[in-house]
C-alpha cells in the first residue's frame, strides 16, 4: 500500500517542464502492483512473489541509482562538493 501511495503521490510533483521519466516508472509501478495483487487473488503465488520481488529490487536499485545522477538534486549535492 505504501508503494502505491508513493507512486501515485509522484504525480503531484512536476519538474519545470512537466512530467518526467520518473512518472513513467510510477505508472509501471502501479500497473505491476495491480498485476501482483491480481495474481495473488487468483492463487498464482509464485508469479505474485516474482512480481513483488522485482518491484522491491527495482525500487531500490533503479530509483536509487537515478537519484544519484549528477543532474538530480541529491546527486548534485553528493558530486558537486
């Protein structure tokens, strides 16, 4: 539920030019959460597990790495000083 809340909440944050690629990741996250829920409800536990593990790892690795890019706020703080 928290992952869905954060992904949906990202649409309230826009860069100066509007939506960015991060919003695409938010859409993908919401779709995969819905698919994972559907798999669990229909007894496809192993498929549900793979989807949830992929979301968790993807959220940590992909989002974490993109956060550290030099043109992002945290990346700028880290690499500029």
